[in-house]
């Protein structure tokens, strides 16, 4: 049986979501791709060092790791990610929850640092109508800058106060704060919430109760 949110008499809201660690468990893909970069380019950077910067564009992560010339690394990483994409798995309840929000009139958008071509192929697996997909490829700076969040809201025609962004890394939380958008932390993802402590959803299905019209409008996510 499909879980449904009650119809809302209020104007449609926007639910913006990160991709990696929120909708899909892509950690096996990311780890394999990073290992390929290490093997091909003779680097010695443990995956844990790369992983702690997840959520940022690849070039920004490379800069943080001390690599200023990273185009070849990025090509290797992209090719390896595509080859390993079959390892990605949706988190339990993700598709059901997304369709429940759509049925209730919410507008869904994706804000991710993953390149558009790789993001689109992964999102297609979910079979859900996303009204916008924003990545650094489509203009603006990547997270933690607020640009892609604000551009997604412009696409949807929704004010920041009428949206919520669900992410799993501190860069997601910072991007939402800088965009003036309420933030909800995906506790099933890869990172820990930052300060100030946000509301944490323990599972995708937990989003349904946390984002019911009453508590959302009362500002409990701010």
C-alpha cells in the first residue's frame, strides 16, 4: 500500500533533496571511483580523507586535498563512477516517500554536486518527476555556496521560506542556511549535522511525519 500525505489546502511547497547519501546509497560507487583515481595517478590519499569532503564539487575537494591540477583525476573519476553505477542502491522507502510528496502537491527538486550526466542517470531509477535538477554544471557555485539552492527555487517559483532542503553533510546545511531555506538532516546519510543542531530525520519515511503541514508551518525546521 502506498503511503500518502494528506492533501494540503496551502500553496505547494518545495522539497529540495541532495542525491548521494539522501536518495541513493552511492558510497560503494564513490569508493571504487576514488580507488581508480589512486591507482591510475599514483596518489596516496585514503578514501576517508576524500569522503569527509563529500557534498562539494570534485574540483573543490581536490583543491582541499592539495591538488590544483585535477582535470585528469576528474576524467578518471567520472569514467570509473559510470562503470560502477550499478552498485548504487536506493535507501529503503525512498521511492514511496517521494511519490507521497508528489501526490500531496509538493514540488520536488534535486540540488547535488554530482555532474548532471551522472546525476540524471541515477535519478531516472527512482521513477519520480523532479521539477528541477541543479548541479554546478548548470550555473552558480557549488555547495556550500547557496547558488544552486537558490537557482532550484527560482526554477520552481517558490520562496525560500516555502521550501526545505534535505541533506546529509555540513555543506548541505551551510548552503541551506545561506540561501535562507529551512534544513532537515538525513540521519541515514554519510555525515553528521553541524551547528546549530537541525531537526534530524532517522529514515526516508520519517520525512512524512516531520514535514506534515502543522509542524513545518510552525517553523520547527528553522
